[in-house]
C-alpha cells in the first residue's frame, strides 16, 4: 500500500492493490509451499504498478475458468450447490480481475503458478498524489 501511494495512487486505488495482492498471496499460502512477490513501478506511456506473485505449487489447471466467481478447487459452484466447500468461496481471482487493469495467469514451465497484475495511474496524473 505504501509503495502504491508513493507511486501516486490514491487511497482507494492503493487499497485495491493491497486487497488484490493479499488475495494472490493467500492463494499461495493455500495451494503452494513457497512463493514470491515482486512489486514494480511501470513507467513510460502507461505508468502504474505491476505485481508479480509466483509460487511452486501445482499450477492452475484451467486459468480462465479459475477467474470465474464460484470456481474453487477444480469446479464451478453456484448458489444452491450443497457441495460448495466451506473453506473457499472461489471469489478471490474474480475480485482481483475486477480490482486491477490487467491480469495474466500462467503456469510456469518449471511448475507452479505465476500471476501478473497491473494497475494504471490515471493518464492525467504525472505522479502527483491524488485522493
Ligand atoms: N496459486 C495457486 N496455485 C494453484 N491453484 C490455485 C492458485 N490460485 C488459485 N488456484 C485455483 O483457482 C481456484 C480459484 O481461486 P480463488 O478465486 O482465489 O478461490 P479460492 O481460493 O476461494 O478457492 C482455487 O480454488 C484453486 O483451485
Ligand atoms: Mg483464493
């Protein structure tokens, strides 16, 4: 959050970044044994922030499906679904997708998952802090 604020993100956008990162990190804790997070400033025409969260876990079999709300542990659950696991809502990746401007999910060649998210600063802002 502090990093996002330093880059010029407003309070709300910085909280959105923090929530996204915590969802991704919680998945690493849930599904993998170890992982790492990298925060990067993106400069140039499109300025903003990039966060990479990768791990050495089992990877995500169907990354596109996994972003759907209600998709958890290998299948999509709906409201009336009695088999919905109590431990997981399956809303994490969908929320991250909505809270960020781009999201890339990859299975690493060496195994594990790599997720790259970007959030852009508003075009008018040249690093000046906003509300
Ligand atoms: N880092 C990861 N490694 C392996 N599988 C993952 C990882 N992150 C997410 N998944 C898979 O994608 C599904 C959806 O993730 P998410 O939306 O965060 O829901 P939840 O964590 O509540 O199940 C998970 O249930 C899991 O099967
Ligand atoms: Mg999750």
